């Protein structure tokens, strides 16, 4: 085991090396190796997958090249398919002429791709702190307008954060804020793995008159140390049908609307 917590960039480099060395490795095993939470490991794997350094699968990751290991328990397109499904469900709620905020996250990039594919959607104004979301939407210019927030680019990440992360947000009044989810529970609310993410996430969430949290099933019921918002402050949570039923019921009990999306 690692004697002390590693910087995120170094930890992710070592995770990528382990994935390619072993062929398949689980989130729980990486959490034990690096002495950090499963939420942090999932965030690390999402980042590595976005940079095409590993492939996310249900429960862990496999290399981006070569044949998947025979120990992979399910179809390795599971996570990507779930995100596409969630992205399409959220994008279907957006109307021409609206101003929306898309916060940096793998699920919100799926929303951006779904929005870009809606040919009938026009005069959409998108504010984002994610450079990849901006590029996903670039083919729809000038039918869409895309505003990238101010902020600081960090190693190994496409999102802009503090300092200066909220420069544009102070002047934005959006109809809808759409944010991703590292962890969400009725008890702890919407939480992140790092305190460094919290203030920017709160600003992005507050920028819209209405908020939508896009959460993969394994994020529902999970907790992380840094709270972004209480569960009863959230208006709509969009997740998939595999989300824990008791936790979904608990979220509804505190006042959050929860939409569970089933495969078509």
C-alpha cells in the first residue's frame, strides 16, 4: 500500500499503469491500494477514460488496447451506454431559446453530445467550465452560442476551476443548471471527493433557476467528504433504473424529484 496520499495526477498515472499491467482491476481494489475512497477512484477512472488511457467497465477498468480480460464480469460498454441514455433523457428536457449551464462531468458531456444531435434545437445558449463540452457543441455554432467560464486549467483535467473560476458565472442568469455527480445520498446530499471542487460546483449549481443532477446508478447512495448541496435543495435527479431503490425513495422523501431512466 501507498504510505501517504498521492497527488491526483501521480495517482492516476499509477492507476493507468496497474490497469494495463493486470488487464482488469476493480474500484474496490484500487481504493485499498491507494488508501482513498471508491468515489475518488471512480473520478480518477472517469478522467483516465476521458483521456482514452483506460476503458471504464462495470466495477472497474480495462486497458484501451488489446482484448479485455476474461474476468471482466459484464459488457465493457455498460458505463458508456448508461451515460448516453442519461444524456439523452436530460437533453430531451431542453428547449430552444433557453440558457443552460453544463458543469464539467462525464455525464454532462453525454448531455452535450445529445444536445448537439438535436437538429431541431436552435438559439440555445450554453455556459460551461468544461473545454470538451465546448468542443462537443462547436459544430452547432452559430445555432448554439457557447460561453466558457473563466478559471484555471488543472493537470489531467478539461475543466476550469478556481482561481477565477466564477468570473463569467457572476453575470449569468440561466434557466437550467445541469451538473454531474460524484456521490449523492439523502443523508449527505450532493458531495465531491475534494474540497477544491466545492465552491465552483456550488456556483454552477446556483447559476440556474432550476437544477438537474445527472447521476449514474452507482453514485446514488454513495458519499464523499465535501458537501456541495443538501439533498432537499436539489430539484431533479436523473439516474437509471439500476439505482438503489431505498436510496431513491429516501431522496424523494426529502423533496427531490427523481427520474429513473430505463433502456429503450
